[in-house]
C-alpha cells in the first residue's frame, strides 16, 4: 500500500515536473513525458484494482492540466486520458508475468509505444474536432519523439521504481518464484 | 475475472462515466480547482527554475549592476516623461472627441503578471500566469506585452490563470492590415516545428497582395481583444482557392515570455 501511495505522489511530482521540462527544439519541439512511464510501471507492478486507481488519477491530472476549454467547447472531454491510460495499462498488465520474471526490456519498449499511442489518440481527437487532417513529418516526430525518449528513459525509471518497491517491501517482487 | 477485479472495474467505469459527462463549464471549474491545488508548487518550481537559470547565465559584477541600474533609471525617467506627455495628449484628444460628440477613447486597465510555467503538452500552446480571480481576472481577457498581443485567458483559478497563446490554432483573433482595408482572422499552427511559431492571417481577399513587413493589428471585432494591438508582421502572402492567406511573424517572442499584462477593462 505504501508503494501504491508513493506511486501516486510520484505521478503528481512528475506531472508538475513536466511543466518545467522544456521541449527539445532540435527534435521538432518534442516534449518529454514522465507520467506515462510511472503509470505503465504501475500497470505491471500493481494488481488490477490499484492499477486502475493509478490510471484514473494520472488521467484526471493530465486532462485537468492540459485539455483546453475554448468558449463553450471542450476539445477532448475530461476522462479520455483516463480511458487511454486504463486500456494501455491493461495491455501492459497482460504481460505482467514476463516482467515479474525479470524481462523488463519488453515493457520498456512497450512504454515508449504506448506513450506515442496516447499522443496519436489526442492528435486524432483534436484533428476530428478542428478538421483538416495534417500529417507532416513534424506531426510524426511530435508523436514518435516522446515515445522514443520514453523508451530510452524507461530502464532508468523502471530501475528507480523497482528500487522503491524493494525498499518499501512491496510484494510483487516475491512473485518471481511463482512464475519460475 | 476475480470478484475484486470486477468490482474495481465497475467502480472505475462509474467514475469514468461521471468525468466524461462533464460539460464545458464543469470542466473549467474542475480544471481551476486542480490548478489552484498545485499553484504553490508551480510558483515555487518557477522560482527555482529562474534561480537556476540566473546562476547558469552567470553572475554579474557590481560594476555591471551599477551600470545597468543607472541605465534603467534614465530609461525610467524618459518613460515617465513620455507617459505624462501622452496623458496630456489623451486628455486633449478626449476633450476634442467629446466636443465632436464622439465616444471617448480610453486606455486599458492592465494587471501585470509573471509567467509561471510554459505549455507542458504537445498539442496546445499555453502558459500559466500568477494572477487569478482574486486579482479580477476572468476568462477571455486579452493578454499583452509592450510588444503586442500574447493571447487570452481561458481557465482562471483563484491565484493562477491559463493563457492560450496566439500561436495556438484555437486562438482566433480578428485583425486588420496596416495601410489597407483588409480584414481577416489570425490563428496559429496546429504543430510547430521550431521554438518560434508562425501565425496565419486567413480569409483575406485574393487581391490583398500584402507585402512582407506590413504590420497586422487587432481589429477589435468579437469583443475579446481590444483594437490596435500589434499581432505580427507579414512574412509572405499567397492566394488560395477561395481566399488570400498571409503568414505572419508574431509581434511578441512567445518562446521567451516572462512578464505580461492582462487587459481587465478600460480606465
């Protein structure tokens, strides 16, 4: 439970931290996202109810702090990010046995892909609202770039979270023997 | 599926449904609440970031600071004098307009604000500023600098507000072109590749034939942005199938915003 609460605190810190991380101008203004990595780690580390709680919390924060309300229109309704996080986290959770056995690299790659999927879904939603589909190289970079960066950061973030889980005595680490 | 998971999914579905049912007003209120909760962290984070940046850019010597201070004092005196002179002119103009039965032209009431954070998302161009409802800020108020238009306020919490930048595709500004009768709507790009975004002035006539360097100002149509605020400078002009479109360089450097003013009304 302590680990779960710590993950919620880390999601909050990461979401606030993202405000202060400047986009990478040399990579088509690519943003760096930390929250998806924590959510996807939670997906493989936590049981389903707690995983859903993390997805819910992270989704609410993301929507509350980024979605724009212009006049009487909301571009992406509050709640869509919750759904996206929950579905993608659910997929990751399905591969949990591999992670518990120590095969973290698949989840690191998947975290990057899922980060890009969130951005792609957001882009499709705003494109649907605003009209005129634009898919320039810049768009692809702004969707794929954060995913690539997330993939590169995943081993470090996963290692840190793994260490926190170990320090707090979180139970999933002991499940390894069950799978082996 | 275990019973616990089923119940968790059910509760999750209910909460998700509740959030998805939010309308524009409830979303705005909810966002304002969350922004207010994290406002202290954003402010302290911004302060910390500024301190780090100032250390990184290098400490100044006492001599440099004295020189800078003297320069600023002179500039301040000049500005005060100009301001006084302009106030006299304003009074005179208003008195003449009054005699001619024209409506008096008044200057804006401005609330100074500091940019706390820049946009954290890929698809929306926003900044947050350290002023909110407590300072008389409301939604849809124009935000400017001494160089020109920055954007408008959207979500407003008690002590913090979100400003939608003019470079966002959703920020539409009615504008006119200097020295012509051309009017159009300025909006930003959906995706910016560099740090300096471009603006687009749409719905111009095909015969507009704008030249690079011509200035674009707000026309005041729509009521959100007062007229006469510089929006940008024409970079290029092209004729499309139905209208003319000009590409603009924003009047304000939106990537290095620090201090802005929120137009809260007229004096």
